[in-house]
């Protein structure tokens, strides 16, 4: 009976581990392009919308590393941002070719000053061949010159490490029971 329970536990652990078959995205990138900010309130430190149409919503990927390295110099498209209260997200915010998108999940207005606006938050990176990966992003806007820069970094979730740990525990348990 003990062997049956051990084998069932091992089979369940391996089954759960096999469901996470794609690798998480690892790396980061930046871009630059044009932007127009409307409804910026310097006293209240708020912004309600960012319009990227001055640059035709097109940007070029710069300083890409990790799994994003192949996108250096590649053009992408960015969606305009409307900051509602409560914020409902933007999917997708960025698209590079059909195989990469970034979904904006949260947004924080860090600074609103004359000519400079700084934003940050969290989002989801989607890259063909990889698992959807959460990550952080930062954006700085120069409202006088109409310049925007974005940087994003994919951060693998701790759930994957927990899944790997469960698999190791299952194997250790099976080995321990085999010795007994």
C-alpha cells in the first residue's frame, strides 16, 4: 500500500511539473519615440492620457538583452494610454512583430513636473515560445520635446521555483521510501 501511495505521489508531481513546459522570459529592453501628454496636473501630480500619435505610434527597440536581444533595432507599435480611475489595464500596450506583446496591468504616476513625467508599474510579457511572464516597466516622458523612453524587465514568478521544488521533494520522498 505504501508503494502505491508513493508512486501516485510521484506521478502527480511529475504531471504537475510537465504542465509548465515553456520557459519564462528573461531580459529587458528600452525604446524611444514621440509622445504628447494631455491633462497633466503638476500640483496634483496626475496625468490622464498619453498620446503616441505624434510618432505614428511607432518606436524602435534599443538596448535589448536576454530573450529580447533579437529585437534590437526592430520597430514596434505602442498604444495610447488613458489613465482611468480605477485603471483597467491596456492590452497590448506594446507589439513587436506578431510574436511579442506587453500588456500594461498597473500604472503609477511617480512624478509630474514641468516638461517631465515619470511612470512605472507592472505588466505581462508575451513572447512566442515562452510562458507569459510578469515584469516591471518604467517610462519617462519629456513633454517639451515630445520624447518618450520605456524600459521593461521580465521577472519570472516565484511559482515556477515552487513547482520545481515540489518536483525535487517528490523525487526525494520516493527515494527515501525506496530505501526503507
